[in-house]
C-alpha cells in the first residue's frame, strides 16, 4: 500500500482560495513567549476542512492572547515545489504541514527545529511509531509533530473472484496466497493487481529495506519477492499499465473493475459508494497482506523551521494542533486517525455500528497500534522512480530480478549521498 | 518634437526588468549551477566539468537524447505538410467553414492535461481504440505500455495538437500568394496538383521553413505529451523518456540534483540553438536563390 492512498484522501477535495505565500512572522517574540504572529501552511485542506482548521486557530488564539495565526493552504499539486522554493529562499512558514519523507531532507539540511531538544516532554503524548517516523534514523532528533495517520484494508472484487472460481470469502492473507490466487484469476483473464510493488510492499513482504546507512532491498528475500511478481506478470495477473502506474492510476483501474484487488483506506470506501456503485455492491474488505504481522502506516506531521522568527509560538501551535482533542475531532471529519497515544481510545475508533465504514475504521484503528511506516524517510521521489523503472525492466525480462534490484539499490545509494 | 534621451528606456523598463529577472538571470544562474553539485537546498560546490563528464557516461542521457531526436524527426514532416493541406481546404470560403477552422484550432487552446487525459482514455489497454481493435478481431495493442508505441502515440498527439496552430500560419501565408500566378498557371493548362507543387509550395517555402523550425524546436523539447501519456514515468523502464523529461526527473523535489539538471539544460540549449542557426542559414539561402 502506498503513501498516496492517504494523501489522496485529503488531497482529493476541491481546492480553492490558494496561492498565498508562506511568509514568516512579522510580529516577533524574541524572548520565548507565546505571542505574536505566525504563518501556518497546510497541504490541500481547503475548502473541505476550512471550518475545522479555523476553529483550531481561533481556539489557540483565545488560549494564547496576543497571538495571531495566519493560515495558508496550498493545493496538493505543486506543494513540493512550493516547499522547495521556500526552503531554498530560507522563507518557510513558521509551521508547515509535511510528511516524513519531506521533513527528512529539510531536517538533514539543518532547517528544522529538533523537538526532542526544544520540547523534551512532548514525546509521550504521541504514538511511539508515529514519533519515530519524524526522526533521522541513526542520528536521533525528532523534526515534526506527528499529525494525522492512516492505514487501510485491502479491497477486493468478490464478483471477479467468483468468476474465476475462487472463494469470494477467502481473499489472500499473505504474499504466497496472493500469488496462488493471482495465477488462478489470470487463467480466467482477470488481472489481480494494477501496480508493481512499492518500497513499502517490500517492507510488508519482510525484506530488509535499509541498514547501516544503505539501502538493502536487493537481499535474497527482495529478489524472491520480485520473482513472484515476475511469475504473476508473465501469467497476466498484472495489467499492462502496471509497469508505469502510480497509486492513483491503480486505484482507478480497480474502480473500473479491471483489477481484482487493491489496497485502500476508509476514505476509498465512501468513494466506491458514490463513484462506483456496481463495484461497491461486490466489494470485499480484508486485512492488509503482510508477512510481518504489521500493516503499513502513512502519516503527516507539522514541522517548525529554524528560520521561524517566532519559534515559541510556532512550537506551541504545532503542539496544540496535534493534541489528542484536536486530532480526534479532525479524524472524525476526515476518515483518518489520530497520532496521539490516547486518541485511538475514543469509542469512535473502538466501537462498530454495523456499517462497513465503522468496520473498516475500527479494524484500521486496531491495525495502527502495531503498524509501521515501512517507507524509509530517505526514500526520495527519484529513488521511487528508479525502483519503478528497474521493476519494469525485470517484468519485461530485460533484466533478471536480481540485476534489476541491484541496479535500483545502486541508484538509490548513489542518490543518498 | 523633442524628448529626453532616457524617455524610451522608461517605456522599455518594465519589459526589460521582467526579461532580466525571469529570463536572463535564471539563464545565467543555470549556466553557473551546471558547474556545481548544487541541490535544491544548497548552493553546492564548484565541480568543474564533472556534470558533463557524467552525462557522457550516463546511458539515460543518451537514451533521452535519442528519443528527443526521434521525436523531432517523427513530428516535423507531418507538421509541415498536414497543416498546409488543411489550410488549403480551410481557406475556401464556403458556408460553415468557420466551424471547421474552429474545430481544427480547438486542440491548440485546449488544456494540455485535458488533452492528455482524453488520449489516455482513447489509447489505454481497455480504451476506445483497443476495444474497437478487439471488436474487429484484432488483439489489444500496447499504445501506452510499449516504449516505441508510446513514443509514436505521443507524436500523434503532438501532431494533432499542432495542426491548428500551423494551419493559421499557413492561412496567413496563403492569403499572400498572388492570385495572378495561379491564373497564369491555369491558362497554361496546369491542374490543381501541378499548381500546388509549382505555385503554392514555392510561394510558401519561407513559411514552410519557419514551420519546420518551430515544430523541430517544439518536438525536440517535448514534455507534456509523453509525461501525460506515461503517467509521468517515461514509459516502462523509463525507456521513452525525452531530454526535458530527464531534466525534470533529475532536478525535481527537495532531493533533486540541480547541478546535473542544469548541465543537461545547458546541453539542451546548445542543441536547440544549433537547430535554429541551421534553420536560419537555410532560410537565408532560400532568400538568396
């Protein structure tokens, strides 16, 4: 399952009123007091969550008289470019919404405030795995308040399973079963998957991804995993577009009932209901396919740049925004989950009411307790592309799985420097 | 009437300022960055010609340059000839011709993303074209999943998009072809085909050179069509990546290798400049003949 599952959930909302730049504070608090003006930048939350964010901002301003939080929302498209331009110019907003893989290069370049140092008592308020996601592996320090989390089930098309003579109530639970069922579906000309594996899928398979400051996913288990995909590809269990597909593309193929199985999130279920009712009528929901016992987790956080002229207020706002109360409220609105240690105890995440939505929500919340953010924070967009291209060469038989993975690892390690 | 010597500069100042700020300065900066190992978050160190040496040994660069050249070679001939034929049809004043002219011009003004989506739906393995092929008894064709076919499909989109634009250029040029030449040729017994080759084409030669130059430059720096049809991946294994796509792929994001991307951009600039100089020379020779 891919990070985009999660991002798409929030980024899919129509975006309006953007284009504001992330200017830094004008009213400076130099003595560490929580006062003055800060700018807070989010990733595609307008207009669907405008009221929620404004409510949090108002509550913070009321609690801390003399503060002003200027909220700017950036559309998902071009968000990275905007952060890059601001980071290059040294003018990042005071509080900025970033996922771990975006906070990592900023933290590595020494641009973010280390929360372990600045707010020593904050760590216990958050889930350990969420807090760890914002650390620089091996070097310590945490560079972002964990904000919202997501994980999700596997969705499958019961009608396509039945059509191929498979039991629609026995979907695959591990990767071995996935291959067996995929080959059976392929015999009936049904493709099970719309994508080659992502780095997180390697993690779910149990492959060691990163060790001693180097990528290691070309280890024998990684090769075994790609060989399994190669057998599925050769049998027609992956659609032809799988070699070039991103998460969104694979999701669209599943919605169009061209593939039989796809990872998703609670958000997707609502989308199937409205956009693909014939799929919704046959939808099967099962636990994530994993060899490790832990599901994949996606998360967003908020970081405070060192360039902020009002760090005290920025840190206080970051902590306030991500406290249990505010996160639970947000989670109820947006089919996401809180990253605070106590947020998941809310009955909303522990009690089923008979609906599919509640079933997915409760299962996901349970899953999150042991979930892992498999994607290494060092894994950049260029590395993702290198892996995708090498896997395509392996599927097409231009390279052996071992050669393709060696090439991908070499390229990732070169990019790491 | 007299004016102060600096008055013209005052009128030029806004345009010059924009040009300096958004064209000249970034261009010079790109040249400087090409000789560094700069990343998105740092100025980088001077590395001499290391980026260019890396380029020579980078198979991705050669593959991308080859794809860009192929692309140019593939789109220039149809973009020189087809819009001319359409312009000759569209210049006739018949009832409803406005509708045809608009129809041919619509792809030019249509959003690139919308155009990309429409063609993706058409050429997808389960798209309209493949369904038609299957209905006629054929097997599905990997328009978007085979690296060669992906390049050809993108060329088709480029040609389709360019038809209207170049048609307008030809329409303007056709209006300037002296009617008496056609009349003289008719009196001499020349048919429509003979008149096309002996009157229309020679009269339009400078325009055809211009169209060839513009379409060659645009073809060589193609990005959107392949990017959209391949979902941003450059096709299976990145085998259909063009030079501009490679620059974007290398330089994007917080972890982008801005130094290397700049070096690639410098090479692209030199190639395009060479192309334009050759065209200019050809055009001059035409004028002298």
